[in-house]
C-alpha cells in the first residue's frame, strides 16, 4: 500500500515520520490511517485531534501518533509510537474478555 495522504490532510510531522519508517523498513506497509477529534477536558470548547498511522512490518504492528490541541500551549511537538507483535495482540484478544466474537 502506498502512503498517499497530503500535507493538507495530516500534520507534516506525522507524514515525515511515516515516510521515514517506510523508507527505513522496505518490507513495512501502511495499512490504515485515521483521525479522531475528542473533548477530553472540563472545558468542552477545547478539542484534541489525534492522528494515527498503522504500519505492519512482518509480525510487528506499529502505530505512529500525533496530536493537535485547539489550545496551542498544550500541544506536543513529537510523533509518538507504540508497537506489539502479533502474538501479543492475539493474547490481548483471547485473554482480556473484552472482545465479542459473533458466531454465525
């Protein structure tokens, strides 16, 4: 899959971080990206937009994140990331009891 979002769609820092990751790990693939707006503070006029890019590299899943707050003083200036291997994800799925599996 190709990284096809544009600067007007997502923050430049996230686009750069994803591009660097994909360049460094040639076999990696961006398989999804999304954004979500929330109001996590008491003052509901303050919004936070969380941008995420999901990458798979072998059995490693990496999520790169960048957030922008409507109050610029609360912005972080860095892209963060978390990763889990497939086995860890499978254990979370099987053992947490938080996932409903429909039979049919």
